[in-house]
C-alpha cells in the first residue's frame, strides 16, 4: 500500500536518482571513468607532456580532451588519437589500461622501440583499428597484434609476419615501407574478410600463384618485394573489382590473366618482374 502513496512514490524515485548519481560520481569524472583518466594522464606524461596536449589536465573531463572519444553510456575511452605531433618516445605502457579502446592512432610521430604486445585483442578486446604508421618502431610485429585494421606503414619493422596472422580476422593490413621478410601468404584465403593488403617495399618472399584471393579483396599493392610465381587467374575473374592493383618489382612470371583490371592499371603496375607478359606488358613470346 505504501507504494501507492504519491509522496512515497516520488521519494523513492528521487532516492533512486540520488543513488545512480552517487554511483556515477564515484565512477566517472564528467563523462569519463577515473581509471581511464589516470591512464591518459600517464600516457601524456610518458609522451613527455607535449604542449599540444596541455588541455589534458586533471581539472577537465577527459572525454572532452583533444584526440579522446568515449562511450557516453559507460564513460570509457574508446578512441585515442595523438597524431603528427613529432613526439619522440616509446609507445606508452599505460595504454594497456584503456581496456575499452576501439581505435588507437599514434601515426606520424617519432615513436621508437618495439610495438608492445598489449596492442591486440588479448589485452584490448575491443581494439579494431590500430594506426602506428610513420614512426620509427623497430623489432618484429608481435603475434598478439591481430587487430582488424592494422596500419604499420613506414616504420623500421623487421622479421617475418607472426604465424598467428594466418588464423586472425583482418579487414585491412598495411605494412608497406618496413624491412619485413619471409612469407605473407598466410594473409590470403578465399574465406578471409581481408579487403585491403599493402606490402610494398619490404622483402617478402612467397608464391603468389598458390594463394587464394579473398573474395572481398579489392586492393592488392605488393610492389617492390621478392614475390614469385604467377598472378592467380582469379585476379581477372568476372565480378572482381580492383580499386588498386600493383605487383610491380617482384619476381613474378607468366602470362597476366586478362580482365578489366589489365586495361585499368597500366604497365607500371606490372613492370620490373622476372618474366610477366601480355597486356599491359609486351606479349608472351
Ligand atoms: C586545464 O585546462 C583548461 C582548458 O584548457 C584550462 O582552462 C585550465 O587552466 C587547465 N588547468 C590546469 C590546472 O592546468
Ligand atoms: C556504449 O557501451 C554500451 C555498453 O557496453 C553499448 O551497449 C553501446 O553500444 C556503446 N555505444 C556505442 C556508441 O558504442
Ligand atoms: C621534431 O623533433 C625533433 C627532435 O626530436 C626536432 O629535431 C625536429 O626539429 C622536430 N620537427 C618538427 C617539424 O617540429
Ligand atoms: C594500470 O592501472 C593500475 C591501477 O591504477 C596501475 O597500478 C598500473 O600501474 C597501470 N599500468 C600502467 C602500465 O600504467
């Protein structure tokens, strides 16, 4: 009977609001969770407190900081972008505590040292977009870096791609302009979701004639490597649309399977191979 009393009813609503507000106040600062704010301040410090991040201070809510986005419901940091600030530092370890991160973009700085193993789904389960291009990162790509969109262009990475990449689900892999070696054929497969692959200017060695092109693949840019074999016939299959196709400066051989893409992409996309022939290159003898 008590709850039919309008006074008690509004009191219990008010009480409920106060309880929720109190819970939110202990958990979040403005919109952002305190532990994420602490992690971001540790990131800022590890990056040498760059002037461009002066807005990142403890008296402002961290979801409003430049380069930071949050989920408005949970107050968790979902996106961190610290790009093109010429920052010279290793990748900050405190990023591992931003466990709701979906997008991390630290491109075009002077970051050095290895790619830390926490940058992957084991530690950051929601991370689907990782951009570290245009830095000075060294060492091998860690086996844990199985992030759906993986952009590591223009670093000093060495070694071969981790075997874990064979069973990982990728949409985009861009590792051009590094010093990577060995096999990259594990990225291919008819059932893979991969739609963009850039391997340019590394030292990859594998047989392109033996790979199955993923159905969604519409960008294959693998110039300046040591890829051998032939161009798979599936490259010219009716219905396959290429946004970009470049196999120049490899060790490929044999007739180029003819299709719309051979009209669209000129000889320079096929040049510099061992014995590729047919349009847009000279005819096979
Ligand atoms: C924090 O940043 C805000 C916004 O830029 C600024 O107004 C405020 O003075 C800063 N506080 C401290 C303690 O640096
Ligand atoms: C925010 O987080 C909630 C709870 O995890 C989730 O249901 C929601 O989809 C998220 N919102 C966005 C925009 O991602
Ligand atoms: C980038 O930082 C380096 C030192 O780390 C400095 O020598 C260089 O001038 C900076 N470049 C720009 C464009 O600020
Ligand atoms: C992550 O957060 C915990 C708890 O606040 C802290 O003890 C730890 O040092 C943080 N890790 C890093 C790498 O900053």
